[in-house]
């Protein structure tokens, strides 16, 4: 039986995904809108050897990123040795002075990383982005695979595909490894968060409690979960899906009403683990991205296995010259933006826009990076019954317990618009299952 | 060396009772090269559940929660402090002062500060045109600065910026707030010690000079005080732009950070919608009214 057998169930699978609430929330002009995250039945397939290569490279990268964050909030050797200029650290939005001198349980800052890769037409893989703060998306291929297996068990019996149902196990191991003693909870801002489906699904799959801010409380320098009868039980690990600034009104944004007062104070004392560690956004800034290959050499004394997309920092004069000369061939990214916002292609600008942009670039060179436009390998999607090629990326998930672990699957996102390179779900893209083959 | 006795009292009064009142207090002087604290006593009322911590800038904090209803929250800190004649804090790990070189939301420049800066940036600070730190009575202080290996240029620059800041602001309480930015205060042309300090930080950071905000107390009776420390490469040197002078041994440091926000004396979070009034009363006196040389 061939995999095409599976395609017959496209409508059923999408209907089931909708019924399970596989949705993505978007705030547009202040209004919260939920939309279905369209699922394409044609899987993206990655061969065993190819994935082994990616796995090695991803582990290496995340190890280096973790060392970098530890160093930045500690000894700052990489600044002292002038490998990373300090302005890229201190002026980045991810750097939090409150994290200086704080060591998280077992020294882990990057518990769950979502590393975005693309494959070029020549087959070469490039890292596009490291998402370290609260990377989301693992739940989508998890549930899609589950429903596909039910729709067409034979497809999965007859094709050697790595079973990806272990994500919950990997996540549980990651959370347990740093647990400071007590329950594990997943902290969600609540129902109206863009990724609420994922919060609830991961809680269900890992057996963690799904909580909001008013169900956990700090007392006697410990964190407690208050159950329905009012009984308090100690919490040792919080997989928080709330961004740093809203996590604790006493330590970060004082206006946060979804945070837990003093949670950061007891984290500082080692009485609870926060997953991912606050302040780790210092390493997923688009400006810092440029330096990741250098970090790998600096901390691990290894050559980077996976390459960055060729990137220029207008901050350096030489790079600025190059950028101005090759403006039309490059894509420019605002380092402070995420989710596909603040990305412009040099050749898509009018003359006026270009002039204005170059003015901005010269005034604030640190704010932008420029990259060569990679000619992505198109992958097939099924659009209204027809198979058509579209741009796609891969978000690989790397989890860190006593050692880094790469989930043998991932979130493949594609652009539904044939002319677009931007695959972010917040920009209307869809997703696919990612099959890592066993042979 | 001088021995000072201090009383620090902060009272929060609520028009209606509040409950579940979380707080972080940052009003406890701590030991350093320049000051040694003796017999410090802290009284916080009502009683609370909480703990102590040292924040990322090395400032001492007490935090906790008052669960039950209350209309008043009072903190009393008393003690004695020995302040050294030498006013410098050595910098041991120079590559770590970098964070103090960059603007924060409160020190960010705008057109007014840019204008002030442009008017003074080219001033010739060579010895003939700008006698080195004039009007400083404490000869030891100057000698100490010169004997250290830091950059004299940085100290001259900072001293000059202090003069400029002092002249561009009128001291007037009640006009600016805790969240007034350097730019807003400079535009208003008036403010208090916090505003003087923020503008000075802003000017220094435009030149990439690492500098930090210091909250503390000074001799006399009244409110708490704030000033600026500048890193000359080897040490932190303290300037008081509000009084246009170098900080001497009549000042007690409480906390430091990139700006006033890092040094927030009392941060609170409670249930209830009352009007609230915060009163701070500080008294610093000499214990022995003479200088003792060591």
C-alpha cells in the first residue's frame, strides 16, 4: 500500500483537526480571531541519513546557544574576548538585567528550542532562525500524525516512518530533569492565547497540570498549586507559556495581571524551575543569530555542522558596503520583529521605499540584518485537488535534559501563496506532517 | 571617615483597605568598600510572609505578601554607617560594566537632550580652559582620583556634564513623577534628584561612558536622594548633579542600577482600588561630630 492511500482521508483529517480545536489565534487590529491551521496531507519526508546529519548539527547548535546564555548572565567571556560586540547583547530586547547572576536548575536555559531550517534547491540545509523563548508548534504535527494513523493505519504500517508520538515523553523528561521538587505544571495565559490549543494538548499528553496565573501562588519561598478543594501542593517545575515580561509583576512588567508575584524570586533561589529560562531571548535575537557559528567555535571548539543563511551585519562597515551594493539581491530583517513581520525583500521596494529604508539602515545599522535570498526547495502541496509546489521550512524541536534530544519529526510550514517565501502561521500559512524515515 | 546615624521611614496610606499586598522593598544600605553598616534594624508592619534576596545589581531586598486587610504599610530602617573618606568603588571585572553604557527607556535621549548635548559636546576640557574639578574642598578626594589609574578625561567630562545638568534644571518637587523620563524632565526644565541624575546619565551614555544611577540618603532631614556614578575604567566615581558637587562621606548608598526603575524603593501589587499616598522621611546625622582620620 502506498502513502497515497492516506490522501483519501484529507477531508476527514481536517474535519477532525477542526473538531479537536487545532486552531491558531491571531490578533489583528486589536481583535482576537481564531483560524484553523490548514493541514496538507502530503507529508514532507526526510531520509534517515539526512536527518541524522541535521540532528548532529542541531544538538551542537543548541549546546552552544545554552553556553552563550549562561556566559552572558555570568562571566561574559565572549564579550571580554570580543567575539560578540556588547551592543548586540545589551541593546537586544531579549536581554534582561534581572537575570544577571541567576543560574537556573542544572544550568539549562534552552529546555525547548524551535530551530527553523530551510533546504535550498541544491539540497543544502540552512538555519534561518533560532526560537528559544517560547517556541510553539510541536502539538500540530503530534495531533495530525495521531489522526492520520487512525485514518489510515496501513500507511504507517507499510512505510518505515519514525514514530513521533514520543514528543510528550521527551518533554516530560526535560521537565522532570530540572524539577526542584513537586508537581509539574504548564502555565498558560488562558483561553485567548494564540497557542492555547497547544498548551492544553501538551498538558494532556505529558500529564502535567494546565494552570493559569491565579491557580499557583508563592508562599514560604515555594510555589504551590491550589487544587479545586483549596489544598496547596508544591510545584517544582513550570513550563510557562507566558513571556518573560508578564511572568512576575514584582520582577518584570509591574502591570502584568497574568503573572505570579515573586515566582522569579524563588526561582533565583533554586526552589522552582522555569521552562524555558527567563532571559534566554538574548540568544534568539536576529542580530545574535549572525554570531552563532562563532559561538560554536568559541564554546565547543568545533566547526559548525549546520550553516546559517549567508548573513550580513550592516553594523560592520564592510558588510554595510556589501548590503548597499547588493541591495536588490538581499532580504532585510528588523532584528526586533518576529513572526514574519519586519521582513522586506530588497527587490520588492519602490525607489522611494528603498531610499527611505537605506536612510533608516544608515541611521540605525544595528537594527537590521541582511541575508542572501535562499532559493528554497519547493515541496508539493495539494491545493484544491491539484498538486502544486510551494515554499516550506522546517521547525525542528530540540529538547534539553541531561543531553540535547532532537525530536524525530518537526513542524513543516508552507506558504499557500505561490509567490511568497514567508511561511509563518500568523501570515496564513499551513502545515504538514514531517516524516523522518527509518531507512 | 565619618560615622552617620540614619532613619529611613516609608509609609504607604490607603484610603480603603487593601489585601493580598505583594511588595519588594529596596531600601537597605549594604556594606561596600565605601561604607560599613552597623546595627541595622528593620521593622515592617503589618506582619508578612516573605524573604530576603540580593537582586542582580547586588542590592538588598525584602519581599513578601501581606494577606490580610490593611490601610497602612510602614517600613522603618535605622542604623549607623561608617563612610570612608575615599569615595570610590573599584571595578574588578571591567568587561561587565558594559550594560551601564546603554540607554534605558528612562534615559533615552530626545530633541531637548540632543540639543543640550550638541551645545556642550565640543567644550574644550583641557586644564587651562577647565580647571580640574573646581570648588572641591576635599583635597584627599582629588588626590585619590589622580592616584588611581582610571581615565582623567572621563572624570573631567562627567564633571562638566554635571555642571551642565545642574544649570539646565530648576529644583522643584512635585512637577515630575517616578516614571518621568530624562527627556521629559529636560523639556520641563525642572525636576528633582532623580531627574537630574537621569539627564546626566543620558548625556554620559551618548558618549558611551558607563554610568549608573544610585539611590541613597544624604546628611540632613527630608526625602531620599539620588546621584550618578561614572566608571572611569578602574573605579566608580560619584557625582551629585542636584547639588553640583562630588559625593563625599555625608552620603549613604542604598542601591544602584541602570536607572531609577532598577532602584525602585517600593514596588507593590495588591487587591483593592484605593487612593494611595507614599511618604518617605529620611534623617541622617553625624554620630561623632568630627572627622576621624584612619
